[in-house]
C-alpha cells in the first residue's frame, strides 16, 4: 500500500517547486533542475494514485466481501 506520508510530502515539495518556478527568480540551470525534480515528483505521485485506484477497484469488485488482495504493479 502506498505510504500516505510519502504522498503528502511529495505533493508539498511539488507545490514548493511550482511556487519557485512561478516566481521566476532562479537561474536557468536551477530552473531546469527544479523542473526535473518536479517531473519526478509528479510521476511518483501519479504512480501512488494509480496504485490506490487499483486497490479501490479490487475492493469494490468484491461487493460484500472486503478483503485485501495484492495486485501486480504495471511497472
């Protein structure tokens, strides 16, 4: 199961990066570095959300029986 703390920390860090980029007071090199970090965080958050969605779908499909099931990640 995805760690909620990691997701929250990643989102917070991504918001900070966006704010820095919007200010526009970074050097080009630093902007590129922050942009790369933001892309990596965005992909990581997206992966965690996709895994959570799969888990929800498994629970919903089980109708009356709620049970944990492992699913294979697509990666």
